[in-house]
């Protein structure tokens, strides 16, 4: 699904999550579908999701906070390139349980199944 967006219902139905975060997650999830790593610019993300560059940039820390993508230093700063890495199942199970919301756990489970 190189030219698609897939947003799991568990993510889509979260009313407290802004739409732009859902769109960016869906796009990154599709890009990571067959790759372990994806490199994109914030402008590319914005253009592909039909959102502003600012909203694309704001979505990145939210994806890390929800533990939907692996933390990478490029997601923190103002650099041009953003590196997204898929979390391995081992990394997901070894992390402290208290920092993972039940909704994020369900999203991760559904993402692995797809």
C-alpha cells in the first residue's frame, strides 16, 4: 500500500486524538507496512496527508508519546528529515507497562495483525 492511508478503527475512534495525528499515523503505518524504516521530510508527510506542515510536525511527538512509532531523535527536532522505525514485538513487551495506555496497546495489537 505505497499510495494509501490505513487508520485502524481503534485509532480513528479516539475522539481526543486530532484528525491530523490520525492521518499521519495512517500514512506512516502504510509506509512501514513492508519496511522497518522510512525516511521522509515533514513537507512530504504534510503533502501526502493533505495537512499543513505545522500540523504534520505537531503529530510526530504525539505518535511517539502514544508509542505508535519508535522514538528517534529526528522526530524531536526541527531538521528536515524524519526517520520512522517500526517497533519490534520484543521492544513493545519489554517497555514499562505504566507508560502505555490501554488504547495504544490495542492499536499496536491491531497494527501487528494487519
